[in-house]
C-alpha cells in the first residue's frame, strides 16, 4: 500500500467547509489502496482525534491570533470583521465594506501571505518527523490557507516527492481578495514561486481549472469536483410546517446578496399574498450587523431567525427539515466557477434549492439542471 501525505489546515474542524474535501480523501483513498497520513492544525479546545489513525495535529497561534484571544475575539471570527463590528457598528453593507477596506489596508502587510503562514514551519517539522518512520509516495496540500501549499512545496522540493497542489479556492486570484494592488502583486509572485514546482494541480470546477491552466501552463490541471458523503446525512422526513427558507454558511458582503429575497418577501407580505404565520427564514452562520440591517430595512425581523454559527450536524439537520434551501451565487459575472461545497450538502439533503444572484452562473445552473434539484433566479419578478 502506498502512502499519501495530506496537508489540510481545517481537517479537524467540521464547522469549516474546508474540512470536507480532505476528510473525503482520508476516508475513501484507503479503499483505493492508499494509506493517508494527515498533517493538520490542532484545535484550541484540545479536541482529540484518537479515533483516527495517522492524523497529526500541529498547534498554531500567530501573534495576531494571540491578540485576538487577548481582546476576546473568537477563533472562528476574523479580526478585521469583528473589530469593525465592535468599534464601528454600521448596519449599511456598503459603509461596513468601506470601513473594513480601510482596516485591511492599514494592516495588509501585518501577516504575509496570511495568518496561517507561520503554521507552515511547524507543519513541515511534524511532516519530517513522520517521514523518518514512513515512506511518503506523494504529497497533497489543500488550499486554503496558504500554509498548506507552502509546506507542500518545501517538502516536495527538499525530499523529491511528487506533489499535488489542490485548490478548493483560488489564492491571489480569489474573488474575495481584499488587499491592494501592490500587495496582490507581491502575493501573486509568491504564489507563482511556491506552486511552480507542483507536479499536478487539482481544483473543484471547470472554470477554475481553466484559470489555473492559464496561470500555470506547464503544470497539468485536473477538475475534481467536491461531493458529499450521504452516509452521514440522516434522512429526516419531519419538514417544517411553515414555508421555511434555510441558508447555511457565510455570506460575503458585496459578492453575495440576500436583499432581493427580503425585498420580494416584504412586498408579498404587504400585499397579503402570504401571511406572516406562513413563512420563516433561517440563517445559520456568522451574523454581521449589515445582515440584521437588511432584515430590519424590509421589516421581516419577526419572520427571520439568525442562529449564528452552529455545529455541522445542526446545519445538516436544518437543511433536512427545510422546505427550501437558499443558495446565494456570486455577483461578479467575471468570477465563474465558484462552486461552494455547500451546494453538495444541499443536493444530499433532497430539498429543493433556490439559487439567487445578480447575474446568471452557468456552472451553478448546469449543476441544478443536471441534478434536477432546483432553479436559479436572477430577476425579482421571477422570484415573486
């Protein structure tokens, strides 16, 4: 049996969508004749992984993360977004975005390329310890964050081991990249230097594969879509009595927009087409002030529940009980192929999917049509 070293920062944190892909590899590569060895970040709460063999948690606390802990910012919240919420409480999404951009520009070189990069050294050290007792045949690193590719690149070059650089999201070409042109220039060059020695690149959608092919034209690129393990989905036929619309996960301001939904529902309530006792909206994930502001703007606070961040099992249960699952597509028409792992959970739930956005997303539309699981709607008229 050959051995694959998988470097995944989020492997143990099932609240992170980034953990799903690596966990799938860990589970199913074994049935294909590969022994997976995992290098991952240790969780702060000390969660043990004694049930999993060959999983090596590596502690990590960047100086900025220590500051977060000192001032009471949870590990699962960004320091920029949380500080803007605490010290510049703004309900407007556009104003909030401007404040965050100012804070980001003031701190953009505080951690380069990101807060995880200091974890790379510790991950490399742990991997080298493992390699003293086990022969590694191939390395897979899962981006993001950047530390995984940094570690994978170093280990591949140092020990002449084939390396697969897996992109769940793009790096410096990421659709939500928020730093300045100057910062992006240096980070893009750093990405090229890091990834240029990879033997193969994999990613989650065709459009992203084409972007990576253009960037790294000398390296083979393969699209390996995400998926979902139906074994862990408990089928629950007890649907909500009311028309329940459920969203799970983060909402990225400017790039994802639930406002058309609030606007249309508010209009239907005002016209008496639907009653307030007949519909409920559920949002599971980080709740920013701008989202609450939108909810109050359209007077739907009495039919909207903000649950905050919950466990993966709670999220799955909410999906199963919903009447409709909400998917917010990307509002930038140039960023095609951003297929969140959430859509596969939605498919597995068996519930109908309502995808809304400002522009058509060909990849999402193709997937919804192919699986016959839902519709994509762009105009408010069609949404009504």
